[in-house]
């Protein structure tokens, strides 16, 4: 019998209990023994729920019990999760977590602590929900030098953009529908402003390049400025707008950013719609690899958490090596990165075309049926700094979106 404890009985915590119960026999075979949830930690009471038999309110009950070998942290947030996880490792217990905030902030430190105590700190569910991506980066793609990771890493924003594209909804209407269906929180800022995707690409970058990538250093732009007019232009181009979280290595330089991007059907992530996530990885040997699936949700995320529990159970007394140094990776200044840009400028083509040509040189004009009083175009490849300087010389820039074709 392998005794574990679950910290947090919310959506993911209850999902972990459900997965362990539903697939108990097959999980036991894979783990080599029966997995039993001895404790569940939560401040709340759950009258009528069988979990009450296992419920405790003091984490020390769990930490001081030598029978508990694995702790599953699904509370979310940095504190008190970090304090609890650190204490668990010091008490000789391996830890699995779905907590992206915790991993992005303290991943390197906790991995190193686990190594020192011959334990494991596993976090497959922290990025991509049920999509396996951490384990492939850590184990399956170790023969490659990763040169690019680009992902649609947030189901909420992908759902909103899909609704805007497929049904012609404005941003506010699409957001309201996402909230109604439970895909978006009452306060959706973490999703729609790009912060959730930013933490996830920071984790993936740290693993891919073996050094600490601080999410605070990543340029982050959400989808709140994307309008139904932008969507009409993208359709006229045969393109879609997606929120991309990207990390690219060019020789010894790495840059990372989160921002909307316009892509066409030849891009691997073009068909990733609704609440699904997709992660594109390019290696210098294997080439292009795609990971696709449910990026969030109770059971998909819980499935990834339980997979880590099984991995930890199979490796008692043996650390699963993860290369993630606490040494900080200095990212390239994003202002030096080059893209093509889609821009909309208020005013008729006759009024602004010459000024655009003087600033940007040769551009690709874009027209969409029924839209008047503005001029839209796609620039040649220029740096982020250059485009900022140029648009400062233009009056009434209505939109700026990076183009990946």
C-alpha cells in the first residue's frame, strides 16, 4: 500500500480522487502497488461527502505521518503551497503538483531540493493540463537541442478567439459566453491578459534550455485589444488570430513572448480551436513535433497529476533527473526581435497611404468587405523597436498584430 495525501479538495483535487477510484486496478498495476489516499487537506468542510473520513485541516498531520510517501499539491497559488511543498520534501516525501504559479516561481529550487534528498518533484499537469509535454521535454527529446516552443497554452483565450472567428462575436460577448460555460473566471484577467500563458511558457523554456526563465522577464500581451474588425481582416487573408506563447533560440540567444499572432492554414496550430491547447516543438534533429489535447478541465488535468503520482511511486529512492538550473537565463531584448506586422490605421487609403509608404516601404495592402474609413496593411519583417518608432509617427493606429506567415 502506497499512502498519499492530497492538498486541496477543489476542482483538480476532487478530480484526482475520482481518477484514482475509477482506474484503481490499472493504476495499481502501473505503480506496482495499491495507491491509497490517507489524507485530504482543506480548510472547508464537505458534509455528506465520503472524503470527510480523510479530511484534515492541519498540514502538520500529513507532514508528521511517516506512512505518507507522496504529497499531491493542487491548491494553486504560490503561498502557502510553497511552504507546504518545501516542508514535505524536507520530511522525505515526494511531491507532485499542477500548480503553474508555484513551478514557474520556485521550480528550480524545488527540483534541486528533491535531488538532494533523493526524492521527486513532478509537475506534468502544470502546463497543458492533460497534454503530456513536461515528460517528453525531460525524457523523450533529450537527444535534441530545442530551438522553438510555440503553444496555444490557454483554453479560455482560445475559446474566445474561436467564437469571435466562427460566430462573429465581439470580444465582450465571447468572454461572457466563456464565463457562462465556466471556461473563464469572474475576473478573467489572468487568462485574457496573457499571464497564465506567460507562466506556462516560462516553465517550458526553463526545461528546454536548462536554466531559470523568469516569467516577469517575458513580454506579455493579451487578447483584450482584438476586435471583430481584426477578425474580419484575418478571414479576408484566410488566416486566424491565436494567442501564442513562444520561446525561440537563435544560436546562443533566446527570446520569449506572449502575444496574439495571425497564422494561416499551413501553420501546425491553425486548427487548434475551442478550449483545446496545442504545443509545437522544433528540435534540431527530430524536426517538428506537435502535442494536442485538452489543456484544462477537471479530469484531463487530474489524469496528468495521477500519472506523476504513479511515476513517483515507481521511483522511490531514485530521483528522476530534470535539468533545470537555478542560474538565470538572460533573455534577448524583445525589441530586437523581428516580425511582420498587421496594422490598421484610421483614415482613407488616399489620406494615409503615402505616409505609410514613407515609413514602412513596400507593404501588402489588406482589404475586408464592408470596412471603410481605415487603411490596413502587412509590413515587411522589421524589429519590435522599429515598429514602435514608426507607429508613433502615425496618427490613430487602430490595431497591431504580429504575423506568422
